[in-house]
C-alpha cells in the first residue's frame, strides 16, 4: 500500500469527530480548488468528477449532523444543501460562480470549525463537539 494512503487511513481512524469534520472540509476545499483549475483548463470531465467528490463530502457532512442539536444543525444542513445545488448548477452551466461561492463558504466553515475544536475547553470535552455531530464514520471518497 502507498505509504501516504496508509498514513491517511491511520489519521482518519484515530481522529476524533471534530478532527474528522475538519478533514472533510479540507477534502471538499481541495476538490473545489481542483475543479476550478480543471475548468480553466477546459477539462470539463475532470471538473465534474471533482465537483461530484465535493458534493459527496457535503452529503456525508449532512449525514453526520445530529438534527436534535437544534437550529445550528438545521442551518448547517440548509447551507450544505445550498452548496450542493450551487455546485450542481456550476457543473451544468460550466460556470465558476457556484464553485467560487461554495469554496468561500467552505473556507469560512472550515475556519470556524477549526477555532471551535482548537479551544482548550473543547479539547478535553468531546461531548460538546459530539452534540452537533453524530458518530462520524470514515468515508472513502
């Protein structure tokens, strides 16, 4: 097995739920950046594949939400669904506005999540992080 892939597999299996969400945001951001580059290169098939991978991550983020956590979970679900639609439109219309918008939102969410899981009071209290997310399982993308 490729040593990098093995490292990634171990990293995913040993990460706490907050870190897994952060890793999912990172993956979606990378796929969206790659989709933008492929669009510039007029590789529309490659762009479509990267957008689909980013959408798959968004669906996994939705599945990981604990909807009993209240309005924040509901709002995140709506935001994720909005990005999925914008990415679908960007894919169909060969337009980067939906990519740009989704990338901006994803970067903002990633930054906010990183701040949340980096706070000292949250490092020792995983229950507060778990209120928003269900038991996340590693996903093959």
